[in-house]
């Protein structure tokens, strides 16, 4: 059986943000609570002023919450819900990257359910929430189309990622103009996150004929557009391709699940405070190598979607899919950027904690090849070895890979 859950409305056009008031009206909202990344709600961007004006033209009042940084925590959720209740908001909009949209999802849920527990969310037969609209300003997380939210518990330092179909926003507003100012490093972090979503959704053991369509199209568009927007951030047409591909990838993985790169990337990001897209990009080549033999044909199809010659053998194509990802990491400076966050020896010393967290999260059971503790340990050690080999300061250091 194949099931596909996705937003009821998806809008994509330059200036789509200007339709927010129409969407709020369609959902019956009048007092709009907006969760927005802090840099968007401050000078020189001041996007909150534009959003407030768009809503006000239809007579809607608004309240903005931007009092968070990085990935959202349960404390941020509590603070935002209190502000929502004081304002008596009846509709929620998330504007920004995945953090803003995930936080908006949590606010929409807890604003309607005062006593629900985090671990109860996936098990609710009917999860009630406030009307929810998502406006991504990056092309990567796909959160505007997913039934998952990622919220960190600061007491345990664990990233919770409860899933429920009702976490999917009512509407996704894709405005390429909002991504034009994204700097090159975060363009590639978010872009490679989207590519990882699509690849993992395609090789997941829960993939279906419907998710395959979205996954392969996302892989194809990202492979073509990401190098272009990395070189020229003002390339509007490529930005449009990226934001749509990110949404496609979100639909694919939301319905088919991510796999080991995300399962192992979440604790890596939490432990070393690495941007999420960077953490999964670092692990993706090693995870692909681990799972290659389990679905070689699918990896071959990924290579073709990324532009490889389809006349090559399945073996050649499958191996080349990994080479293409490694080349992306080289070209986009992924290994270099990782050195700002991780020391190889610290990574090795943290593996026991990382492995436990990786095995406890989503994405393990959906791998075509189920990893053991030892398998995940090897992947982290291979990453440590790669970082040591690509660091000018550590080029003489030898990292002993797990045998």
C-alpha cells in the first residue's frame, strides 16, 4: 500500500508572500501569531514589518515571536505558547528555516492542547492544532511539507522528532525571492540537506511509487540547480528550482522516512552544535557506501538523476553516485567547514554517546541494511579519518579506524 500525506495548498511564485492574508482568511484566522527567525525580524531585513503590513491590509492583527536562536528547544516552545495565549492567537505562521517552521508546528499543537505530552503526539488518533501556514526562507528542510518537527530537550540534549500527519501545514508558501540573500555556506548546507532527504527517501524500505516520483525529481533538480546558486546567489530561476525541489524532497522523506544519515546526523549536530544540513552532508557519503550493496539499482538511478551517463553499468553508476556526493562536499567546502565545529579526536571520544542517540531515533528501521552499533561506530570513525586527512593542522595525524 502507498500513502501520500502532503499540504493541502502549495503556492510557488515570486512574491507569494503577499498572499498570506488570503490564506489566513481562508483558514478563518483573525489574530495571527507569527514565528520568525530573529535575523529576519531585525534590521536590516525587517521582514516582520512587511508581514504585518500584508496581514493588516485585510484587518488581521499579528504578534511576532523571534526569541530563539539555532534549533528550537522545549523552552522556546513554552515561551512561544505563553505569548500566543496572551495574544489569543487563532492562526500560526512559521517564516524562516526549518527551526522557525518546526517551532510554529509545536506552537500550533500546544496552543490547542494544553496538557499533551511530547511522547503522546505520534500516538494521537486525531491531533488537534491551530491553523498553520509555513513560509520557508531556505531551500533545504522541507519542513513546510512534512509531518515531522525537530525540537531539542535542553535537559537531555536530545533532539526529539515526533511525527504525525496533522503536523503537516495547511499551506506551504514558496517564494523564491525570500531565498535570494541566503549566503553560499547556508545555501549549500540546506541544499545538501534537501538532497539527503530525497536520496534517503528514495532508498528507504518504505519508499513507494508515489514518493519515488518526488524523490527522483528533487534529486535531479538539486543536482542541476545547487551548483548554480552556490556560484550566483541571485540566480532567481535556480533559486525557484531549489525551493520547489526542497518541498518535493520534504514530501518524499515525510512519507518514506529518512535513514541513517539523519539518524546519525542528529546526535552529531546536537553534540558539536553543527548546523543540521552540514551534519548530514558530512555523513551522507559514508552512509551511502554502507548501504550500497543493499539497493545498488536505486543508487544507480540516483546517479542518473544527478546527470551520470545512463549507459554505464549498474555497478559503475552506483559507485559514481557516491563520488558525485563526495565531489559536492569538496566543491562546496563541506569538509573545510566541519573543522570549525569538530576535532577528529573529540569525535572519536564521543562515539559511544553518538551511537546510543543514533540508534534511539528515527531512521534506523527504514534502512535497507539495518546498522549495528559497530557499523555506526565505523561510520563516525571514517568521518573522523576524513576530517583529519583534510585538515592542514592534522595532516600528519593518523586516526585509527575501527576494525
